[in-house]
């Protein structure tokens, strides 16, 4: 009966967490949490062993029947040894499992850093995503690009600019990463860098009515526009610009 309780408690702790009236095992940091929590969950078993020992100490079996007394003590010692062996085996397995999980996390991190997200196209040494359907304001477009591990696009040179322009629809506007919201006339990319390639329409940027601080690709050239205006957008992978 005691071995059955041991297995049940250990399995419940490792697989589901120990649900008690005052707490639930939620593994947000398994290496730090599980050991202490599972040991705490097993305290009732230790208490039961101590109770058996106390009952044995109080009994008069030794006075009446030495064989019975020795048999009870042997059972108790066997139980303690078996229990410790099971516990050591479980924590060895848990440690090995945590190492495997760590390895999987490292592999996933590598994949996230090295696999190009769906929709990006390679242009030169960089990747760009051209959104021709959905329209967003500039802030929401930047959030979308970040979810795809990038930013609104800025260009390093004329070749990049022309290649991305060829993927766009001439009648549409597209948010780019350039803005002068913080310093009028001083355009920086979505990553805060300066020195991006720019090719403006004639007379642009003009900051019309003092409200235009974000840059679009419009009919093949750049124009400034109110940042709240919904347009298509272009993302770059990474933060090189």
C-alpha cells in the first residue's frame, strides 16, 4: 500500500503537478521549482514513515514476540531503501529530461535565428516582405514587421530600392521605416539608424500642415505622410538598417 502511494504521488507531481488546497505546481522554471515542490509534496509520506516508527516504538511486540518486531523493522527498512531508490531514479530521469528540453530550446532558438519567415524575398544579401493586401497605420505596420522578426524597411542602396519597388503596386502607398517624428527633417530608420538610401518625389518631404512625419513609397518614389494613415507596408528582416 505504501509503495502504491509513493508511485501515485511521484507520478502526479512529475506529470501534472501537485494540486493541493493551498497551491498548484505551475512549472515556470522547472529546474528551480520541481525539486523543491515535489519534495514538499512527498512530505506526507515521510510523515507516515515517522508515524510507523513511532507506533513501532510504542508497541509491546518486542516484549511479546521478538520475531514480529524484527519483521516489522525489516519491512520499514526495506520500504525506506526502496523509496529512496525510486526517488533517486525519478530525479535522475527528471534531470536528463530537463537537459533534453534545454537542447530543444537551443535548437528552436537556432531555427528562429536562421530560418527565413514565410513571405520574405531575398534581394541581394537581405530579405524584404511586401504587403500588397493588408493596410495598417504606421505603428501597427511596425508591430506586424516585428512579429515577423523585422522592422519597416529602409534601404542601403539604389539596387535594393529598385528591386523592392518592382515588387510593389504602383497605385498603392507603402509604409517604409523612415520617420522624422523626433527631429523634424532628420529621418532615421525604424531601428533608429541614419544613412538610409532615400529617393524623394519632387518637392518632398514637405511636412504638409506640420503633420507628415512618416515616409511612404508612393508611385515608385518617397513621400512623407501622416503616420496614422492606413497604407500597405514593406518589412525588412533583421535590424541592419
